[in-house]
C-alpha cells in the first residue's frame, strides 16, 4: 500500500533556492510538448532549457525587486516538491512580462546555448502576450511538481495558495496550458478557456486560460 502523503508547506522562494528551482523546472519541462519543441532547435536542448530557466529566475523571478512571486511547496525537511512562478499585475495595459528583445538580452543570456531556439522563444512570448487580458492581472508563468510528489495534491496546494493572493486583490488570473490534462486541473480551480494558441513552425497548439476576478 502507498505510504502517507507528505505534509506540504508553501513558502516563498529566495535567491538561494536558484539551483534547486532551476533543476526542478528543467526536469519537468524537458518533457513538456511545447518546451521540448522549442528547445529542439537548440544545439543541446536540455542545456538550453536549463540555461533559460536559470536566467529567467536569476534576473526576474528571484529578484527581490521584481514584480514577481515564486511559491515553493516543501516537505517537513524543506525539500522542494513543487513550484509556481507568478507575475504580479502591472499598471501598464496589455503586458505582464517583458517580451524577449534581441537588442536587449537579459543579463547572462547566451545565444550560443539557445541557438535557433531563441527565435522560437520570442515568437512564443509574443503569441502568449497577444492572448493575455488587456487589464492588469496575475499571470501564472509556470507550475511544476516533482515526479515523486505527483498525485499528492501538491499542484493543487500551490494553485490554491496563489489564487488566494489573486482573490485578495480581486484580480483576474491568466495562464497557458500546454496539455489537456493540465487544462483540466486549471478548470477545477476556476480557469476558463480563452483561446487556442496556434504557434508557427513545428510547435503544438496549446490553450490560453483566464480566471475571472472574484
């Protein structure tokens, strides 16, 4: 019989969590249909994905001055079971997250590592932004659960925690689901399909989803 479910605590990530969160995101999203299609254009897809996550975390999500929040689900020994990356609402209409700009690369970004994947990243970011709500909103950029913690309610715990923050702001929440299984989870938490995103090149369709303000 399976053992008892782990006791999950949600805490904010700090810069010292960079290595652990990068490793978790890369391990999970290496199998994601969209991210694997994008990074397939890189010289070393796994290295490119790991590099991208590290740069995004170090320059934005784990920057204490950035309008972003990283939630960690941890067990009793503070081992990371899952994470959720949120962008806070911005007052500028129509954007939550700055789009990748080839003329103003994020600090530390190595285009040799990303190769042709960089252009796909830029195209995908623009497509996501085109389907985002025009009003300020909370944006769930990524959520990932360690393979050993799947089926334990860790993903739902992370979602509930983040949505409590959204609801305290009486705000809209928005995300993209890259699988229908993920979309079903989000639907159970109040998200509704907004539109199907059909990216260019050899990349799969996925879904923009929005949760109305409460």
